[in-house]
């Protein structure tokens, strides 16, 4: 690791302009693709989980199902954040959190179908199959370990009374912090990938940053493996967001197993369904965001305004709109 860091530092000193451009490209991708796609779903899932009161034995059993469901939709960091939040609030035990982290950190619907399928492969059908092959490991593993997940040793406590406005503001701030962490990893690994390519070992970048990886191959089984593994960048993002709710050794083994299972399923699916991928040259970046067109953005804005109005109605108003908003 020390040798790698020293070599990377030397590369930055020798090629400052190239490294700066790589970081700039990573930040552009972060602002143009990751923020619009991750911020809404991360906020909504966290807001819903914080708003629902999971009380009693039934509530304890239902909470892991909610985490799994939202992680299958939102993707890697969404599942990690929900697990981390539940663990820090003592809603689930440490053992339950570590088990959930093995199966609730997978590629989401938007990334698999929208970015990889429609954006990179120009095949929505391929994106759907990649997603289905990717979530089998999570769903089956969750079912197998369900008795262990449901057997939470968290003591029963009465839920604290919360105001919807407080939950709203808290969730916005936490989501912004999570996105900033993701942006930092995206910028860093953009420079690392350039270093690997200039060093003649660019193939390793496939396992470092998932976005770079999906732009470099059209081999569907390999793509399934990379999506299941997630990449070193995603692993660090999950560890950063979920913090102590993850057992690193078990988590890394699970990432490798997830990738291998996805690879096997996609290899079988490719033969059964005869999937064809267009042969045109791949673009250097991903810019397709069909899930976030003008109508979707407008709807999100309307929902946000309604939620803001409801939050103001739920608190004691002082008669001054400006002060109420700031509070």
C-alpha cells in the first residue's frame, strides 16, 4: 500500500494536468449523474424509514424487509445508509446489521437499467436481465439468513415523539453528507484509474470504480460480475456510510461471492435468451438519465413543496414566514 501511494504521488507530481482533468471528469460525472440519480432516492428512503415507527415484535420483523426493499431500488449506498441509520438508532442489533450488509448493498434499478442498460449498452432488455441476475444473491441470501436477521436482541423501547419537520430537515442534511462522501471517492478514484492506465495495468481499474468498468466492456457476464462486486470505490463508500454496522472481512467475502453468483446467472441467461448487444463503440462517459426527465423533476419539486408545507403546519408557527422556514 505504501509503495502504491508513493507511486501514485509521483504520478500526480509528474502529470498534474492529466490528474486534474481526471478529477474534473469525476466531479462532472458526480454532479451530472450521481447527484440527480442518488439524492432523491436516498432522501426519500431515509425519510420514510425515519418516519415509520417500528414498534413491537412485528415492527422488528418488518424493518429488515423495508431495508432490503429500498436497497434493491436505490442501490449500494442507499442500503448502506439505511443499515447504518438503523444500527446507530439502536433499531437493529449489531449482528443483524452485519448480516444485512451482506445482502442489502447491491446495484439499484436506476444504475443497472438506466445507466448500464439504456446508457452504455443501448439495450433496456440487457439492463433488466443484469439487474435481475444481480438481485438474486441478495434476495436468496436474505431469505436463507432470515431467522438470524429477525432474531434481534435490541431491547424494546418506547419510540420518541418526533415532528415531521425535524425528520425532514435532518434527513436532507444527512443525505447531503452522504453524497459529499460519494463525491470524494468518485474524484479520488478517477485519478487512481488514470494512474493505473498510464502504468500499463488499466485492467485493474475494472475492479476499482464501477462506472469506469461498465464503460470499458460489453461482455454481459463480466458486467454482471462487476456489478455484483461493486468495485473498491463502492466498498469504501459503503464502509464510510454504514460505519461500524459492517464486518469488513465478511463483507469483502460477500462481495466476491455476489459477483461470482451474478456472473454465473448472467452466463446462463445470455445463452437461454440470446441477448444481443449493439456493436458500436462505447461512449467515454454516461449521460443518459431517462428516469429524471423534466416531468420527473417537476413532480419531485411539487412533492417537495407539499412536504415543506406539511412540515410547517406540524410545528408551532411564530407568524413570521422567514423565521418559520429558518427554524
